[in-house]
């Protein structure tokens, strides 16, 4: 139990660290329990690392305000940028990486974000993660959550439709969430 808790804390903390720190470690740590398997998990983490490094090389300021999730070669980019050109740049960077099959750019342009919005987003993300981790019918390691301006972005690999619906319900019932964007795929999805 303690080991599982420490692993979860490590995963949550290392998601916001620099691009290279923890990426490969997280893949090997959680890959055994992921529905998509070790090879796909490692491939996805290599894609994520390459995208993160390219973003950092182009504009180090962008990496701190964005999140990248990769599932079976499908990239989801979320977060906030101040300039529309940066949103386009992020999409172009993602497509440069080999084995990327799809890019979903849900970056928001934030000339209007306030401290209140940011605080609510952090609270919502924590609430959703806690609900998913405490639900015994969900393998929480298989899912990524990001919240931007009261919008929840879900990605990951589910074993069945019931698991997808449980994750979506937990996100939509969070206190400040106004919209839920679902990018979760089934383990047998052949995209």
C-alpha cells in the first residue's frame, strides 16, 4: 500500500517537471499495469519526450504552460498560451515526431485567465484524480487528466466502455468543471 502511494505521488509530481525528468521512468514504472502494454507505453513516452524537447528548444516558456499526453501515437496537447501563433507552433512541432498518428491541440489562448481560474483548475484536477484513484473499477494509471479554464481533458486507454463512462462521470461531477473533452480510447481501438 505504501509503495503504491509513493508511486502515485511520484507520478503526479513528475508530470510537471522538466521534459526529460521522469518520462522514461514513468513509462517503465506504470507500463506493466497499463492496458496498452509495455512496447506501446514506451513508444508513447518516447514520442512525448521528443515533442517536449522540441518545444523546449523552440520556446522554453511554452513547456511550463502546456501538457502533452500520448496514447497509441495520438497526441493531446492542453494548456494555455498567450499568443495564437504559439498554438499553431505546438501543432507543427507535434507532427514533426515520427510515429505520431493524430494531434489534438486543445490549447487555449489566455488573455483573460485570472488567478481564480488557475486555482479552480488545480482544485478540479486534484478532485478528479482523487475520485478516479479511489474508484476500484478504474485503473487510474491508464488515464491522464488536464483542466484548463474549467474544461477537463481526458485521455488514456480503457479496458471497456464502462470504464470510460466512469472516468467521464467523475470528471463531469467535479465542482468547477463546465465541459469534459474525452480522448479516451478502448484498448482494442485500431486507429
